[in-house]
């Protein structure tokens, strides 16, 4: 399917690895010019080089912490006018509801709620003025069903989801859609580090921890960054203009609900 976005320009934050990279790759495959970001310059430049080589699109890199106002300003300045925005940042650490201090909550809110909101506030006016735009926020399965060990994620992403629900309906009339993609367990570095934590806590091997988590997913396996990126690219396509303010689970059936 031709996604109809060849020649468009996208900003994908936190995109040197994992799900962000999957989204960047899929947009590049559709002919979209990219601005990508991550903190570590080495992996970021390696990813940019691989995408240029594979898909022949321009890729600009900005090494910065997207949760830091100064870093974010540099990313936005380099991005300029973008047609597509994919927001992403690292996820908060696991723990117990009683563990976290105010500072822990502020950090999680900054990364997983206020940063995507600030990015949208910066990019939406231009998209609306030009009459076309697509925003996809990478959130989490935890929005639909809380993950006990990820209370910081449950809380921060619920706030973002509320903001998107209202805002998506205020910008849709200008040809701009905002939707959230909710990953369940995907095979990335993040999943690896969570599995390592479980393996250590339960005194089992990493393979056993992975197998136990995979067994909780009806699909019987972890998702891939490629599958995730393809769903993101579709939401950014010309075909998805009537999908507004939705929260789309990509979890292999793990969230047990009817709707
Ligand atoms: P990942 O494999 O660890 O990749 C994270 C990417 O984001 C890396 O490129 C990292 O590069 C970059 N990054 C992290 N913090 C950043 C920051 N402050 N500023 C700029 N770039 C930053 O993670 P992932 O699995 O793709 O997860 C992406 C998001 O989806 C996270 O919020 C995660 O919580 C959420 N999620 C993931 C899963 C899953 O199973 N994988 C499930 C549910 C939700 P640098 O470290 O160099 O900055």
C-alpha cells in the first residue's frame, strides 16, 4: 500500500533504538525525511546512517535529552516545520507504589506526560496552519490495564492520554490527527532490562523470565519494533485521516478486555 506521505518531514524523538527506531524506519521506508533524536550520539548516528543507506531519505540527528527543556529546544529548532511528529522517551523504572518520592513522580511526569505535550504544543500550530499533520504518541499498555510494577508509567501516561483525548478533537478540523500507540511487551533493550530485573528478583535465568512473560501473551511471543513501526506509519498515512484520538493496543492480545 502506498502510504501517500513520500516527501513529508517527520520528527521522531528517542529513536536510536527500540520502538522509536522502528517508527523511524517505517516512515523512512514510506519516503519520509527524518529528524531523529536520542541522548547517546554514537547509536543515534549509526541508526541515521543505516536508515539513509537502506531507504535513501535525508536523516538529521540531534543528540539531546528530550525531557530537558534546553535539549528539546535544540531538537525542535533542528526539526523546523514537520508534518509528522512521533513522541517517545525512555520509560520510568519499576518499583512498588510505596517506593516513589515526589521527585520520582516529577521525573516520570516530565518524561512521559509533559515532554510529549510540549512537543505537540510546538508542532501543532504549524501543522494546523498548513492544513495537514499527524501525531503519534508512544505510550503503553499500562494505559488500558495498570502494570503493578510500573506505577510511575501508569500515572504519567494516564495524564498524557487525557490531554490527547481533548486536544485531538480540537485540531482534527484542521486536518491534523493525534493518536496514541500502546505497546505491550516488545523485544527491545527496555524489555531486556525489565526481564533482567525479574530474573534477579526471582532467582531465575533471563531465558526463563522471558519465557514466563511470553506465556502471558496470547500471541505467545514478544512484539517486534518492525511491527510497531508499521502500525505507526499507517497512522501517519493519508489513509488514517479519520482515526482521531484513539488508543491502539499492540500487545498480542495480552490485555484481556472486550473493547
Ligand atoms: P529502548 O529500547 O530502551 O529504547 C529507548 C530509546 O529512547 C533509545 O533510542 C534511547 O536512546 C532513547 N531515549 C531514552 N530516553 C531518552 C531521553 N530522555 N531523550 C532522548 N532519547 C531518549 O525502549 P523501548 O522498548 O523502545 O521503549 C520506548 C517507550 O515505550 C518507553 O517509554 C517504554 O516505557 C515504552 N514501552 C515499551 C514497552 C516494551 O515492551 N518495549 C512496553 C510498553 C511501553 P538513549 O538512551 O541514547 O537516549
